[in-house]
């Protein structure tokens, strides 16, 4: 703030205007979060639908992993286009143009006569949902205080996590009553309602820093995105970004239902209860970790150490077959899962302001490519283990644990951003 501004008194009219603007920003953010919540529901729906899909289409564990992973793959690849689209056309236009694909994809999935049509629907859903959380993150970065980015991002992840709750007990009841197709039909209706809400409520304020000049092209935007890959510190964040969220989502979004039903003999609804409790806990942990954010100097150490803690929990899940013990472990994982929010703060602090949007877009893309890769690969591992007489879920859990340990080690040894090294906080 310039020195002269400090002498300008705060008037009731300016206070009132600021209050109205803040209220409008929160309404817009909540509207965007409705799309993110549905994205969360779609990315975790397989855990509840797995049994029905296998019965109707006779698909293997590897095909089930490919189905779950296709959402993350299409979502992650589309992130690059969505991030550039938001820079060129704005958040509102990008989300409104993309999100109808999620509605249509859910309808295609609900009516799918074969596994191929099911995969087409999943591909469309991934593309449609791809701008959902990125739009929320960039909106927060643009319009909320930078020093509270971690807290507001964590709060947003918690609100968006309501979609995870839906794919626990509520979806299990819907599927048990009406079959797996009813879940997709219901989500298609909810997507349409979310689109209307975003259309009516989201009108992003102009940025104070907006400058007139030569309009950016898609080519220049791609070049600016590629510039990030020339920075050494980008690679450590991408490696960890492809691992932390992928580990939790592979369990919650794909394996938790089959594990509870096959290993412990729980019903679909009781397995849904376990998923619901995991999701309920994960609503609050991002905001808690955002509040506990230790600052730039200690944050990297926290991220590496918590990744190893999560790896240790996956080892325990793989080797310990007690029903109560496994439920306790997945609850502990849900409590720890919020640490991944600190990665967004790490990215936000690692780049200058003019690169923040691109960096967040690239990081989010890496997260979901990691989800796709891990879900597909663990499906292959599960099928291989079954063929060789091993328990599939032990092999899956140990694979994820090894993945996390390698990612944590790489993150420690790859260079950090010079901006972090100069920080005093």
C-alpha cells in the first residue's frame, strides 16, 4: 500500500461495498464448488459400482482399474486445455462449455449396452469435470488473500468433498435399490442443476492487473505452459503430485468397496458406510492442514514425511487382515489425507505471480494423470496377483506403498524453488 493510502479514512460506504463484494465472491465460489463436488462423486463412484459392473459386463480387475483410471486420464489431459482456456476466455466460459460433457457422459454411462460405451461415457465425464477444481483454485488465487491461500483451498476441498459423501452410503442405497445405472442417471441430473447454478451466479470480477495489449494465442499459451518444465524445481512437485492424491483416491475411489466385500464379507451398504466415514473425515482434514500450514521452509519436510506415513499405513493395510484393524487403518488414512492440500500451497509459493495460474494447472493435471496411472496399474497388479494365487488387495496396497516411498524420496532430493529458499517464513 502506498504511504498516502494509510491516511485515507475507512468510510461506512467503502466498508459496505467491500462486504457486498466478499459475499458475492463466496457465492460464486460455492457455485463453482458444486461442480467440484460432482467431480469428486464421479471420481469415486467405481468403489460402489464395481460389483454391479463386473456382474453385468463380466469385466476383470484390470478392466475395472482401466475404467476407473480413464476418468483421471481424460481429466488430467484436459487440464492443460482448460487451464489455457481459463487464461484466454475466463473461468465462467470455460466451465460452462466443458461441464455439459459430464452430464452427457453420465447419461451415456447409464444407458451403456457394453463395456466400450461405458468407457466412452467415462471419457466424456472426465473431460467435462476437468475444469471443476482448477476453476475454484484459480478463483481463490485471484480474488482471496495470498497469505490465506492454503486455508481457503483446504476449506474449498472440504466443501467439494460432499461429493465423496454421496458416493458412500447414499449411493450404495441408491444402487442397491435401483441398480448401478440409477447412480449415473441421478448424477446426470445433478450435473445439469450445477450448470444452471454456475450460469446464474458466477460472473468473475475483472482483475485489477488486467492490461491491454496483444491478445494471447493458443500457441503462445502452450509455450508459456512448457516453460514450467524447464524449471528444475517443477519436477519434484510433479512427481509428488502424481502420488499423494492418487494413493488416497485409488483406495477410496476404486478398491475400498471390493476390499471390504471380498476380504471381510461386508455387504454393499456396509462397505458404503466405511466409504462414507472416510469421506466425512476427508471433508475436514484439508482445512485443518491448511490452518496448520507451517510455512514455506517447513512445508516441504512435512510433505515428504507425511507421504512416508501414508506409505506405512498402506503396508499395514496390505499385511494385516483384521476387519476392525483395516477399518481403523482406512480411517487413519482419511485423517492424514488432508496433507495433500499443502502441495497446492507449495506450488503457489514456488512461482512468481504471473506463473501461478499455469503452475496450478500443470500440478492439477499431474495429480489426475497420477490417479489414472495408479488406478490402471493397481488393476493390472490385482489381476496378476490373483493369477499367481496371491491376495489381490495385499498386492495393491504394497504397490501403492512402494510408489509413495519412491515419490517421497525423489521429492526430497530434487531441487526446491529459489523463491522458497529465499523465504524467511
